[in-house]
C-alpha cells in the first residue's frame, strides 16, 4: 500500500469497526426485546451480516485474507437460514 494512505485507512477502519460494533449492540437489543419471532429472525440475520462486515473490514485493515473464507461461509449460512425460516412461515406453521 501507499504509505500516504495507510494512516487514513487505519483511522477509517477503526471508525467503521466502531460503527459496526454500535450497530451490533442495537441489533442485540432488538433481538432480545423483539415483539415477535420474525422480528427476532431479522435481527439475527442483521447481526450475522454486521459480523460479516466486521470480518471484512478487519481483513482490509490488517491486509490479511485469513478470515475472508469464514465471512463468505457465514453469509451463505445466514442466507440459507433466512430462506428456511421464510418457507416455514409461508407454510403457516401452527404451534
């Protein structure tokens, strides 16, 4: 990387990581307090996506691509879980 941009990248990375962490705490509040099951599922999906963003920004900040595979698998599993829940709700599951 260009030495002139490493300082800016570091500051920006820390700012974005702070914002993602704040978002995770807000989503955790919705996950715990959510009035209905679909609200909680959407909150859980958003928390996983924020985690994927956190991992991605960390990879960019450290210039290591070690956890990028983990982020991709986590995003895929989250998507499949959300689709499975949507099909469960669509079938009109009674309990």
